[in-house]
């Protein structure tokens, strides 16, 4: 009887351990935006999108340029990102955003406002388990 009890306890511990491993924060989507002053009135903006296990397919991230800011040029972007400037909106489009991957986009803007007053809200669109969803990104720009 002790052998059966020990095997049962071992099995429960094993199952419990795997349940903690599989419940990690993979089902998340994170958008991080940062801004750095390059010279007077010229700023470098970085957008980093980390897709955990949430989206697997078409996705789009839109962000409004800061008020009074003008887009200058694209510096770098991951190959999987299609970049589009539509009026005052910056659009990053993925034909197939992959799970457990981070994507980066860097561009420059001009603005007469000081770096502390520049804001850039965005929105992520995608599909999860066959349903469309959107995620409002109201995080502030991280100033470097």
C-alpha cells in the first residue's frame, strides 16, 4: 500500500510541477515605446512589440504621432513588419506575426515641443482563437 501511495504522491507532484510551468505568462502582448533626443527638436522613437502566445497570424499596430511632431524617416525595422505612414498615424502591419517573438521599429520625428511633452498612444489589432480583438496601448513614451 505504501508503494501505491508514494507513486500517487509522486504523480501528483509531477502533474502540479508541469501545471506551474505551462501557466507562465506566454499569453501576453507587450508594447514598449521609447524616445531619445538626438539633437534639438529631433527625436528617435523606438517601438518594440513582444507577442507571447497571443497572436499567430495577421496583426496591426497603429500609433498617432505626437501632436506637433512630423515624421522624418524610418531608421530600422524587422523584415516581418510592413511599415506605412497614413496621415498622422504610424502603422506596423504583420502578414504573419509569430508567437513568442519580439519585433522592433525605429524612426525619427521632429517637434518643437520638449521631450517630456511628447505623447504617442497606440492600438494593437489581431486575432486570438478565431476572434478579433484590439488592445489599447496608453503606456507613456519611456524617455532616455
